[in-house]
C-alpha cells in the first residue's frame, strides 16, 4: 500500500509543490506538481499555492499513486504529475 505522510514543501525558485509518498517497501518518493497545473486544475492562487495542495490533496495523491503503481519515475526517482494525470 502506498501512503502519504503529511510531508510537503513549496519550491519558490521552481514554483513546484512536493508531497511525499511511502511505498510498500518503505521507499520515499517525492511527488511534484507545478504551479501551472495547480492553477489550471485547482484554481490555485500564486500567493498561496500550498492552500490548493491542502484542499485537493486527495486528488493529487490519487494521481501520484497511479504514477507510482505504473512505475512512471523520473530519472531522479521522483514522480512528476502532469495535467493529463487527473
């Protein structure tokens, strides 16, 4: 089972939100979603992007879970959530 501990961060330089997933084998996976997608999909504000992450966390987790299950990892082992993942 993939779980999502309440670990999250915002990268102001890249404008990317990151949440953390933990896989069955206890591996931590960084799951990233861009400001652009947060605005387009969830109506996020540029001033408070993490508010949308909190509000739509279940949707973001579902998208990340599918990507992890499909082993859609980036070269660095992270997951990058795209607009068409929703």
